[in-house]
C-alpha cells in the first residue's frame, strides 16, 4: 500500500535542523524554519493515517534524478492538517508523523538541498511500509519458546 503526494521547494529552505524534518501545506516560509524541506504540499492527513498501521514506514523523496529515503516508526496519534514532522528522537505530538528516523533535514544530500531552494522544484513523496523492515518470528514448542 502506498500513498503519494507532492511538495515544492522554497528560496528560504536551509534544511539544517539536526533532529527533525518537516513538510508543510503552507506556501510561506521564514528563514527560521530550518527543519522545513518543502512547502505547498498536497498531503491528505486521512490517507497518511491509513499507513500508520505498519510497524515501520519509508518516505521516498524524488526530484529530478535525485532520491532521498527516510525510514521511521509511525506515530499512531498523528493527525495534523497543515504539517508533518519526522524526528530522530522519540518526542511526539499530533503533528509528528514519525520518530526514530534514519535522517533529519540536516542529513539530506547537499545536491538534494540545493534543489529544495528552487521554488519551482516539485518533489514527489511516496509513503510506504518500509520494505527492508524485518519482523522476528520465534517458533515455540510445547516445552520452550
């Protein structure tokens, strides 16, 4: 099951935050929003909420010929209509889509960050269950587990 949405770059995107990244539906961005990587998004919180049943998610970002992949644990209480935030740490709020991520805005490639400064740059975001996530199964017998 996958859900695809898009967002655009903005001249004020710096993508320097050490622990978070954010995508917003707003078209405005001040220079203070150092975790924001995209504006004017068309994400649908209801459709995103359907993905939260999986134990780990992957957000694939594609622009031109570049790609970034962020993996994280979903926050089942996410439901914000304007912003989605992914964090390296464990803090959650209704706008937190996920925690325990493998990267924040600071760790996106320099080439990708450069694309994000272009206001006409459209980025395709694809949210899916993480295909690399492996669950452990233990076989239990009558005497031991």
